[in-house]
């Protein structure tokens, strides 16, 4: 009798374990997206910032403010409280700038440098009389040399530029009209010379450029007097397969 009872207990325990395993398998979060738009490699897990653990009025210690343009003055970047942010209660914002014309306000995301990357952020443009261009930069060797992508609701377009020696060269332009009052997502994938840009998940740009071929810094950007908020900045490395002999 004892042996039979023990056998039933073992059977019940085994069923419970299997059921628990099945439940865990169905409740685990989905695996992260490993695609890069079919442009050369596998996207790896990376870094993400939502600034919710950062004190308002500050920026992370390793983040650096910079400017492009001989007459540009450093803008004020800071964490702000925003209950409407995609990952409330905080967001990163450029809150004050005296710049205009062909100047850019940069905020470098730490000291990491990447060559092939998937970079994205949520952005909401807040103001700008002369310009409202806001977006991302990458492969930066210094504040006068980098790639950038920005959206401006003032002129309803999305553009990708190469900034070399402080001078912009347009690589792509797409007309797009979106609600400035809402948050939007800008995504950049670069593998080798291939640059692919998305806005709210829609592919807008697919081009090649070989100006900057080495790893560089990356971060947030606005042009001239544009004021904007950013949230959920994420960067991942793209592993590019070596050419077969």
C-alpha cells in the first residue's frame, strides 16, 4: 500500500512539474527582435535608457553635451518630469538653446562607440521658430563629423545627412506629415555602408554611404533652435558576417 501511495505521489509531482514548465514557457516575454531589416547581420541585445532613475534637472554623468558650428553655444539638456512620456515619469529634453542657422545641439550617450548598430528613440518636438529638426546621430568621431537623421514637423520632412568637417551633405529626403504633439519613433540601422531609416516603423530611407567607416559615438540631436524631448533610447550592435572568400 505504501509503495502504491508513493508511486501516485511521484506521478502527481511529475505532472505538476510539467504543468509548471508549460506555464512558464507561455508566460515568458517574447525574445528580442534579432533582425536588422535584412541589411547585413544579426542585432544583439544592447543598452537602453529611459531616465526614470535619474534626478530631474540632471543628465547621466557619462553623457556629454556638444555643439556643431563655429558660433554654436552649448545648449541645456536635462532630465524632465513628463507624465506623458512613453516610459513615464521622466524623459530627456533639450530645454534651452540660443543657436540658429547651420548649428547642431548634440548629447552623446556615454562613452561607447559602435560601427554597425541599430539605434532608436522616441521623440516629441516641443518648439522651434527657425527649425524643429530633432533626431539621432551616430558614427561620430568628433562634433563636426558624424551621420545624422532628423524629423522636422516645421517643413514636414525626414532627412539623413553626413556632417563632415562641420558641413552638412544631404543623403536622403522624404516628405512626411505627422502630429507634432505626439511621440514618434526614429530608428536607424547601419551595417557597413548601408543606412536604413524608419519613422514609426515605416521604412523611409535605404541608402549607401562610405564617408565614415569606423566606430563612433552616438546620441541625440536637435538643429538650431529646435527644442525636443526624447525617451526610450536604445542601441544594439549588429554583427556583420565577413565576406566569404
